[in-house]
């Protein structure tokens, strides 16, 4: 499981990889003979809701990458501080262009910004780390 957590939090996995992982899990659960007796959506529910607690890899991958965005926004981890110094520099994270000489994984994080914006809630404070023009406050 720790290997999955690492890869899912570091990179947006291609759809083909997520499907292959699901195929391997299905084959393990149902022995590889024919169709399963339970729908995959039911199996991937939490145990408290009658499932086996198997995470949907695609959803889990996006959630872990959104956690990376959260780290960048609150700027408290070593990795987030590195991103601010070397990738964001004097710009604003929310207004960085997705095109350019970025790595594929950094572009994937930037492409998830609209999803992250939908879930942000702002709290009034001093305002010293807030940009009225660039931060998604409204």
C-alpha cells in the first residue's frame, strides 16, 4: 500500500495504469474466472458501508495530488517551500501558466487548480499572504 501512496501522491497516473491496477485487483478477488459476482462500485465502498474498502485508484490519485496543492497553498512543508522558491518564484500559484518548461507532474498539479478552487474557503486575517487579484477568493 505504501508504494501506491507514493506513486499516487507524486504523479497523476495514466488511465491505462489505473485500469491495469483495477484489473489485477479484480483478478485477485474473483480468481480470474469470468465476471465478478459483485459490482466493482460496491466492492470499492468503505467497509462501514458494506464494501471491502478498496479505493478507486483514479479518485484516490486525484485526491492525493489535491493534497499537494493544499501543501503549496499553506506553504508549510519542505517540498512546498521548494516549489515556491524554484517553480513559483515571485509569481502567484493560481495564475501560473500550465504551458512552458515545466515537468509533466508539475503541469498535472497545475491542471488540478480548478478542482482545488472549488473547495477553498477563505478566512479573514491579516491579508499579508493574500492577493486580491490572483487568489480565488470569490
